[in-house]
C-alpha cells in the first residue's frame, strides 16, 4: 500500500480561524505581519477560553466565531447576523440580500465581506469576496474559488445542489 502524506489542514478544522483572518484582511487591508498577529491573537483567545482543542479537532460553531469577532476583532469591524432567526429563508431571497449588502458597500466606498458557513459538499467556513446573480467568488483558505448559484441551496444539499449555504450562520462584515 502506498501512503500519501497528509497536507496541512487535512486533519485540523481551522477554517473558521482562517475565515476570520481572511475577512479581516479584506476589510482592513492587512499585510502579512498584521495577519499573522491577528491569527496569533485568535489562537491565544481560543486557548484562554479553553476552546482551542475543540476548534482544532471539531471545527468552530457560530457562538465561538461570534466570541472571536466580539472579543478579538471588537469594534473595528461592524458585524451583523441578519438571518439569525430566519432558518427558512430561500436561496433566492438570501442571495439577493447578500448581493445588496456587498453592492451597497461598494457604492459607499466601504470594504465589506460576508463570512459564510457551508454544509453539504463542504462543512466549511469561507469568505465571500464578491457576487453576481450567477455565482459567488470566494476568498477561501481551502482553495475554493467559486460557487455557482445553480449548485447552491439553503434547505438541504442534494446531488444537483451540493452546496448548502447556512443563512443562520452568516455574518455580514464591514
């Protein structure tokens, strides 16, 4: 039997940490040193809250992510969870509201992004860099680049729509 080595990220569940760093990079225009310092602050925060082992092995939930945004990122980035109590929102309405949020930021000259939880083909936190009516461009730690609108749902992933976007776990950041 021929074994292949594991690549970094295949055994850990750190996409939530990377998504926060990547979203902050977009909004604050962080350089490499600033990004490394933010990563370090997040890891120390998770250590202090005793969440680090869970994050490394099981991933991050919306509550821990919220704690990082509140305690580490604090007031330097505006954040909201507009669909927190709307689990039944359809993909059409969800898509339109995400596009409007990003477009309004562009119109105002603000840097905005969306922190998105995926389910289905990927159990993953990612960052939306931009959107059109046909697709999402990602700024992603795992190499995902694009999600086609036709392959997305908010209800249940299927063979035809393998990407479930999780509205109740979506942060609008700006």
